[in-house]
C-alpha cells in the first residue's frame, strides 16, 4: 500500500479529485482517503503543517493502513541558485535542520544518539521519480539531492545561506525529513517530491502565493504518473 502525504489541503485536493475513493477515515484529526489512484491502492492524507503533524500522520499510515511506501509531495523553497521556481526536487536524503544539540558536540541536524545523520530515500523510487518526471515534464528541470525540513518558513537570505553552508541541501520545507525519519524507524521506503514555489530568501513571501499553484500542479502531475508506474 502506498501512502501519499501533503501538508496543505491545496497540495492534496487535486490528488483526491483524481482518485477513486473507497473509504474515508478520521484519525488524530486527519482524514485518510483510501482508494485507487491510477489503479494503484493508495491512502492520501493532508497531515497539516510541520514536523510533528507529518510524523504522526506517517506513523498512522504505517500502523493503521499498512503502508509500505511513503511519498511526501508538495512545495518547497529553493536553496540552490540554479534551482528555479517550478523546478522539481526529488530527495536523496533528508535532514531536520532545526535539530540542534551542537552544545554536546553533535553537528546541527544530527538527532542525538541516532545511528544516522540523514534519512535516506529509497534508491529505486529516486530513480523512477527522476525518469518519470523527465518523461512527463520534459520542460521542467528535475533535481535530486538533500532536502532539509524545519518548523520554519524560510524567508531570509541569511537563514538560507546558513542552511546551504550547513547542509548543502537543494531545498527546504517543513515536513519531509519528519516523514523520512518515520520511514527510517519503521524500515519502509520513502521519497520526498517537491516543486519549488520560492527561493527561501527575502522575496519568498511575495513569490510563494504567486507560484504556489504552479508548483502544486507540477508535483501533482509527477505523483500521479509515478503512482501509475509503481
Ligand atoms: N515551503 C515552500 N516554501 C518554503 C520555504 N521558503 N520555507 C519553508 N517551507 C516552504
């Protein structure tokens, strides 16, 4: 079973429209839509924004819906001058950028006492998502690389530069690493698929509303095409 998580209603609304809904269940104030998307058994859910909502949602998908693959879809702020609004980023791994136990000598982002610094995406899913996007969205750049998540909308060049220096990540958002972390603990596969809505700098508040819809369209198109190939 495939679980698809978007943080905001706008990010999952079109996916829900395109699916054949068989059952809707309410758990932890979230609505889980089980049914078929492109003939694939899926559960689609809006987690709400931020790492806690995302982790709770992912664990419910695993425990109650027996999901063995998680896709996190949505939008993100670019952390690379080459990565433009509308481009797609597929995660190779994810880090919680606001985890900071550096007072004890851990690098920023390291969850203390865990055996990994970053939470990896599934190799096969990365490859498939990249291939599918290059085929269905040939005019849109596909990037693969690290995604960082934190409970923070990044809208300043200073914060952006710090994230680039610390993590060398491609983009930043607010849920992906929490979902990848949950997948890691449960030993299931996952990938984060994000379309860029802004540059995570001082223009982010202006760009975000203007490009949110376009970015969501790109990510929805990829998630549907990917589900069809899985
Ligand atoms: N989602 C989209 N843009 C973002 C940004 N700049 N920071 C955090 N999450 C985002």
